[in-house]
């Protein structure tokens, strides 16, 4: 039994990990602030604003170019001043301010236009009508559906009140898996839960390679020349100059392409296509021999496979909390119902089995056969309701006591002194790792996870699968207490 239970525990996570995921999946954005600013500007003179928006839209391309020239000029100046005097702190701060300003000029109108457009054609508005037609068909479920419809309407209201139209977010799969110590499929499942939520927190998109590296054989001069012609490259340079690392004169350019496209209000696919096409755009080549071969001397590579979704960035803190609560309840309910099902199957099979093989070797036991079939049928008919039941119970508990009742039954037979000794030994041997209670419990149960893979940690027989007999959640709790004591 404990062998099978391990698989259930492999899918559960701590609330801290859920929080991290929510933070990564819903990065905060400036839409609300910009919207308020716009509204304030809107009040005195509406026409002026419209004119302003139009001119901004037209001036976008020239803005980009102007900005790029400003970048070059600034660097030329920067180099000159560095020759003259080594301390040029002032100029760099000025430079940063200036870039911020130009970038704002560039991106603001796009983002505002974009959010307006997006909020119009969002799919959120479709759901209530769908729910209505479904409702007509299934009158018998009217109460449940009325509830759902109300929820849907409420959610559409909430969503239409939302200022932010949603941003495309790419999370590099490898890094997020390591950060959360959770397998890729589990993270994808959590994102799907959020998509299927009545309020439709996010929209899961196709995975993409989110880092773009552009290499210029012609070196920095070619980069400069290309940037004046190709807006995505210019935008990438301005993005790089505003990030902390700064921008150096080099022949390669690396940037997060999803973030860039979102910031500029462009669609991702055409941007990627344009970037890829750079490789064969012979007009950009500085070298004649290369252009004769149909190449431009530019190498474009996409790397870092990422999970990709669209999510609003202006969630309030209480909304973020409710997302965390929802995910946590969901995970706990899954864990509990799966454990119950496992126990159910175990008990059922035990109930119809014989203690010795010869007791059932000669004749078919019709009675046990019927019983078993009945059990299997009820198992499959029941499996969804169990999770629902658990979810309802958890939601109720959360409303009432603001705390989730623990499912842990104190195991009196466990010698906690031995467990505590092993935990201390583990911490002593691997003092360079920052363990969590869950990580320790996983190691003692021999549960494979991205940060503590079985191939590495399974070799150390002193700890791996050492306390399989102790119930997982009480072991996790005990390990957390020990960790606090140890620090
Ligand atoms: Zn936003």
C-alpha cells in the first residue's frame, strides 16, 4: 500500500510553491495605472487625447528609429566621455532616464490600444450564452446550472471590469520545474485547472521557445544597420538597454521574444516569422559572397522551450489569494480522494480474495466474481464525485474556520526519535541544500522529484525510502518542525 501511496504524494505541493507559481503566472503589469492616467487625461479634453493616440500610432515607427539613434548617440558619447574621465555615473543615470522615457513613448500607445482591442474580442463574453442554451436542454439540473450561470455572469462582469486585457506569459519549463520542484505535467495540470475555473483566470496557449538569439556575422555595424530597418530588432535593443544587465556593443543579441512581443503589442507568430526570415534577407547582408549564396549573414536561433499562456496582470491581492486557495483546495481534494480510492480498491480486493491459492484454484467462485464486478463498476461511477465531495468539504472548512482540517492521524507506533536522528543526519551530510519538509519526506519515502531525482538521491541508501512506514503528511509536518528547530 505504501508503495502505491507514494505516487499520490508525488503530485502534491506546498502552498509556498503554489504562491510562486501564481506569482510567475500572473506577473504584475502597468495597465491599471496607465488606464487611470488615461482616464484623468480624458476628462479635460477628449478630442485632444484621440489626436494624441493617432499621432502616437503613426509616430511609432519613427519613434523606434529615433530611439535607436538616441541609443547609438548616447553610446558614442559614453565612449568619448569614458576616454576623458573614468567616472561617468551621472551620464549613465541620465541615459537610463532618457531610455525609459523613449521606451514609454514607444510602448504606451500600443499597449493601450491593444488592451482596448483585446477586451472587446475576449472569449469571456461568450460563456454565459453557452451556459444558457445548455440550461434549456437540461432542466433537471436547473439548480446547479442556475448557480453556475450566476457564477459565469458574475465572472464575466468581473472580467469586463478588468482593465488589463491579458498579457502573454512564457515560463521557461526547465527553470519553473526546478523552482517549484514539481514535474512539468503537474504544473500544466494546475494551469489547466485555472483555465477551467468559472472565472477563467488564464488561457493556456501552445508551448513556445521563448528566447531568441540573433548572431550577426557582420558584427556590431551590421546589428546597427539591421536595427534601423527591422522594428523587432530595434525593440529588442531598447528592451536590452533598459534591463539591469545593460547593453554592450556586441555581435549577438539575446532577448525574451514573448515578453518583447507582448510589450510592443505585437502578435507573437508574425514577429517570430519576421525574425526567422532575417536569415535569408540578402538585402541585409554586408558581405557580397554570402548574399550571393542567398544568406544574410545573420543567424537566428530560438531556445528555451516554455509554457505559454495569456493571463491578466492586474489581479488584486485578494484575487491572488483566492487563486492560491482554489489551487490548494483542488490539490488537497485530489490527494484525499485518490488515497480513499486506493484504500477502497485495496479493501475490496482483499475482501474477495482467499488467503491461500488452493482455496480458489479448482472452481470459479461465482459469488466473488459478481461482487468484484459490482465493486469495479461502482469505483468508476463514483470517482468524480469523490473529488467533488472533498472539494465541497474543503471549501466549507475554509469559509467557516479559516483553516483546513488536517487529515493526519497521529501514528503512535512511530519512533519519532529515530526519524529526528535521520533528519539531522541528512541535514548534516547535505548541508549545502536548502530542504523543505516536503522534500525530506519525499526522500524518506523514495519519491522522485525534479530537484531530488531518484538517480542521484536513490543511491544514498541511508535515507532513500528509509521511513516508508510513516504516514507521509505527518512525516512532512515533523520534518518541517525539525528544520525550524535545526536552524
Ligand atoms: Zn496588463
